[in-house]
C-alpha cells in the first residue's frame, strides 16, 4: 500500500482525488489538506511515500511548501498537480525538489498510470510538460560530466531519468536488468553527492550536466 498526501485548495477536486486513490486499492490517503499551513506537521505524523501538491493556494504556495518538506523530510517525494504550464513555475518546482509535474486536465486513468510509473522508478510528467522541461534546459550551456566522473552509461541513465523514464523502461531500452540500472543509479547518487532520484535530476539540471 502506497501512502499519499494531498494538498489542494479546490475542495471538490480534492475529494474526487481522494475517492479515486482510495478506490484504486494501491493507495492509502493519509492526509488531505486545503492548504499547506500544516504540511510539516502532517508529514511528520504520517510520513507519506509521496505528496500530490497544488501550486496556487492561499497562504503558502505549493513551490514554497515543496522546499519546506524537502528540507525536513528529503525522502518524501512530491508531485506537482497544477493548472500551470509556464516555464518559470516548472523550473522553480523542479529546483525546489519536485519529483514530477502533472497537469490537472490529465484523465483520472492517466493520473493513476503516472503514479504507478512513479512508484516503479519514473519521474511523472504530463507529456507536454516533459517536452518543455527538456527544451528549457537544453537551451542552456552544458557542463562537462567529467567534473563528476560520470561514465558514458551513467550519463545516459541520468539523462533518461530527467526524461521521466522508469527503471523498467531504461532497462528494456538498454537490454539490461532493472537491478543493473538500480546499481548504476546508486553510483550516480554517490558521484553527484545526492540521496534521491529527484535530487539527482535537479542537480543534473542545475549543474547543466546533461
């Protein structure tokens, strides 16, 4: 059972999300909040595997809430769930530590698919968002990966992670086992001095490694 928290100020949408996740059978909604004022308290109490986070909320906005949670609970993954598609909010969300970025117009079945993919090692992003993220960062000057001593294969795998691909997909594309991919990812974490996939992806973008 995957524990999940929801932070969404639209009460109708939040209730619909709760019902969708609870009825799926794979998820347990451990908290459902109208805003982010108590996000740290609720996270400490329930320690969800992941949080679905809105951006535009009264009081603390979602991007600031991501920073707060990742600072105190770095192991908790956060997926932005929003109507915004502009580059600045996408960039700020990724830099804050978000593991994915989904648009609210996504179909319920696709939302469940994206969450399932995330649990298997992917970084869920609505297709249009993934394209914008890649275009946005590829316009920047790349820094050589030699500084971090990444091998060619590790660089390929890191690039695949930034594209939102799951370990299973990366393994299939390279005719390798999922365990082999996980082993490479662990080495990437060590070389980049990070502790999670979201941190690795954020550092890849921030340091212009890819």
